[in-house]
């Protein structure tokens, strides 16, 4: 971990004393790449909804299963993972290159602490593959595409992944749709979108946790399931469509006893 005393300029950019979405999520996942402010925010959220730590694990499970499907059944060899967050176990490149060693992965984030850890930890697991990182903001898709073209072939299918980022980065649904439309317009037929976001459901405990998160500096804007379905209106949804993430192609070993998660996810193919 980078400590505030080590680099005052970096400390000012990172803002160690304020909770940050990537670091709070890392704390909820049980990671170590976070600071006191992040852990305090995570604890406050978990006090309101004790299931929230399991929610974080369910979202990570969706990432693993979605990437595994894309690399195996869909035959995708290029991944553009936007809003990477802090590296944990079973990152996109590890899953994809575990299935297809020649997979090429471009991670995108704009947090300086994420960049430090990405450079250190997000490395190829195979000699044939490529794993790299772009320092860019999801709200500037044209810049992301321009940089990603140095690594990915935009004449071949690409899996665009946006997992849990829009609730932080795009308060307005119209902004979220504009970003999605511009990203998917840049990739060819046969490409995929993997999308995950917190959903506004009738779970009052979860809604209270989201409100408490905003109070402690971790604001997240929920979408309705109907809005998330609309994000795929130009795409062909992969079965089972948009569902709670723990119900998206669960592994046979999963108990199936968890109640539906308030994060919804789906994978869609560009025709």
C-alpha cells in the first residue's frame, strides 16, 4: 500500500482521508488495498445491510462466469474492462487467459491508486496473451477507444465490460446510455457487452444501505431493472437475460440458496 507520508503529491490526488469507490469495494471484498476511511465506510454500509459483503462476492462471481463464457463459448479473445477497480483474485485477464492463453485484455480506470496496483499486479498469466492498462475516464469513451486501438483490433469482436461503474460515474441514466452507445458503436458485429449495476428493487434494507453509503461519502445511483434491460435493446441478450447476478449461469457447485442479489447483470451480443 502507498502511505500518505511516502508521496505528498500522490497523497493529494488519492485523498486517503476520504472513502473512494474502488477502495470501499475492495474493503467489502475483504481486500487489503484500502485505508481507514474506506474501511469505516464499508463497515457503516454493512451495519445497515449485513448481506452487503456477500453482495460484493456475488458481483465478483458474475465477472468470473461472464468472462469464462465469453472466452470459451463465445470465442472472444479481446476484452476492454472499463472501471477495473483494485485488483483482487480472479481478475479478467486471469480468467480469460486461463481459458484462451492468447487473450488480450485492456483495463481502464482513472484512479491513481488503481493505476499503481494495476501496473504491479495486472500482468500476463501466459506468454501468448497481452494485459495492459489505460489511465482514462469512462465518461470519455472516445479517448478510451483511441488508446485501446493501440492494443486491440477493432475489426475483430471485443467484449466491453462495465461492471458496477455507472452507479458512481454516471448519476443520470441518459449519460450512462450515451456512454454505452458510443462504446458499442465503436466495436464490430460479434462483439459483446457485459454489464452489471446496482438495481432499485423493493428491498428496503438494501435501499437503506445505499442511502447510508451516500451519507458516509460513497454515493451510488441505482437503475431500475427496466432501465438496465433497455441498455441491451440493440443487442442480442445471452440466456438467461438480465437477472440478479447470482442467478446468471451459476456454477453447478453453487448452493443456490442465496436470495436474489440486488445487483443485476447481463451479457449481450452485437448483431
